[in-house]
C-alpha cells in the first residue's frame, strides 16, 4: 500500500514523524493508502523552504507570477478527471460531480490570480502643496499557510492559492488527513519554482504547529468552529493574521408565490449534493404556509431521485459520508428530531452493507429545540419548518449563531430587499451558489472572520505601507 510523502522545497520526502494513518475509501471501508500523522519537524522544514523561496518569487514581475499560476491551472485542468477519481476514492464524492467542482476551481484560480493585474499594489494617494507626494505600497506578507478540510480537497486548495501566490507570498498547504490523495496528486502536477508551494500531510500534529509557527504570517483556514478558534488563538498570540471560514447552519426561506416544484428541486440540490457535506449546504428550510404542502410533496419526490452508491458508478447522485464519525452525527440529529416529535417524510433508514451511506432525508414538524436546527449536520438532511409569513421565515432564518450564507426564493422585490438583511456573509436570492469571482464577503457569528474574495483577498495577502516623499529637505 502506498505511503504518501510531503513536498518540501520541491522534493518529495518521507515525514520525520513516527505515525501513519490509513486513508479509507468510505464506500468500501477499505484502506487505500497510508499518510503521515505529521510532526513539528515536518512543518519547520516546509516553512523554512517557503521562507527561503519567497524573496525570489516576489521579485518576479507580477505578470510573470500570474502567467505561471495560470500555466499550472492549465495543467490541473488536463488532469481533472484523475483528480475527481481520487476525491471519490478518498471521501466519496461522485466522480462526475467532483469533476464539475474541480473545473470551477481551476477557472476560479485563473480568475483570482488574474485579478492581481488590476489590483492597486502601488498608488499615489496625495500631493502636497509644496510638491511632495504620498504613495501606498502593498507588500507581500511572506510565508503563509493554507489548511483545508476533507470535503473539497482540490477545490479548497485552489480557491485559496490564487491571491496569496499572485501577491508574492509563498505557501505551506496542509490538507485534511481524511483526504490527502488528491492533494498529493495536485502538487505532483506543480510547475512553480521549488519552495513556492509546499505540502505537509498530517492531522493536528501538523496543523497545530503550522498555524502557530512564528514565520507564518497568515493562516487561511477552513474547517470546524472548534478548530478555527484554536487557529485564531494561535495566530493572535503571535500578532499574525487569520482568515477563518468555519461552520454553517445555512437557512433557506421559501416565499409564497414561487413555483413549489422548481423551488423544491433547487432546495434538494442545495441540501443533498455532495451528500450534504458542504459548509453552505441548506440545513434549515423555512417555507411559507401557502406553498408548504406542494413544496414538501415535491421535496420528498426529489429526495427519492438522489440515488446512493459508490461514486465511481454511473448515475450515482450521492456517495457515502466521509466516515463513520460523520454518519454518526447525522444519525444522532435524526434520532433526536424524531424523539422530539419530527416526522421522517423521506429517507431516514441506513442501507445494509459496507460503506458509510445515509439516504437523502426530509424531516417535517421540526422546531428550534432539535439538534438538527441548531448544530451543523454536514449530511443529507432537509428539515422543513412551515411559517405563516415571509417575515416570520426571515426572522427565524436570522436567528442563529452561524452566519455563513443564506438563500431566499421569492418573486417579491420588497422581499428581495428585506432578504439582504439576513446576517450572513453571502445571501443568494433565487439561485444557490450564485455570483462570480468579484464576490467578497466575511462570515458572521461563529462562521468565521476575515473578509475574502476579490479585492479583500489581496488586502488580506498584503501589508500596506505609506511612503511620503518631500519635495525638498526642510530647513
């Protein structure tokens, strides 16, 4: 069985740690590879390589950095099928769905890196009456870190790297220990100078030392709230930056007047795609009573079309959950809801046999006392609450400690305007996951901190300095 290696300074090498972890195919429960558990020595070596490579990388002309990043993106695009197959093998995502997300991530990498060409790395902001001037220069931070979750191993890495690299920083990447296969292959395809991007594998034994490293100037972390708090505390202790995208419990508000069948199909996709393992999955659904019966009927029907199975098989819409630990969370949320009075309208019964499967499940008669309405599930559950008015749905959608994203379906312009007040980083109206590379946002509440996207991503990746030039020496 293959043992995965770290990429440090352009060289693949074994971990200096003494622990190996099995990488398990969640559809078969068989180990498919072994990965290092990680250690501080691995991190120190990777950071040293990033620090050493950074000045030369930053010294390249901006257009050349962007061109090199774009050239790597083109190579990744040529191997998208292979990367999608590896994601399926390590975390269960159906290959066709994985390919779609990877294609989008490649396009996003090229677009976000290209934004550097129009970003104001240098601008004159003032001219004094005596002929002096003030310029603002934005310098790269230096060595940075990207720590990614298991649900989108390739997509999340590519999504973070563009602005960091284009701005002149170097990066140490630590993917989740649950899904390192595709990350390793992604960096086998790397054609950037040695040390510009480094890969360290492992669990918290690598992630902790990386997030707290004295020479890492910014940590871009996506993961759980609990882990994000630790990352934020570690970077704060050193007065370094962190961009944290953490958990979500994203609401959906369905207004009267919408097409209930079309809306139910859209909500099913938002709740069940990737087996619900997306931080912006639709996890709380508030439906106006005027369309509730038709909507729920259509949602139950749609849930039945999300066929489960090994994601390598044609026609499979939902792969397994990533592991038994994740399935247990889903199981616990359903059991708690039923014990408190919820009704299972579709799904809710685990299939026999191997694999961490759970069906697309629709729950009704739910309320805020239930775990499924308060804690992040990260599974294929669609809990539905019937509300008497759009205003009531909006109010309940806004009542959460999380604030990552929200989706609203309405044909009423006034209601569209009201939806913008939901306290979330992103509000989608009539299209889940809408928007382009110009989008920028900052999560609210426990969903994270630090603005990202478009200009904000470059602001985070650079340090501004003002340079004032006097016209003459003061007498």
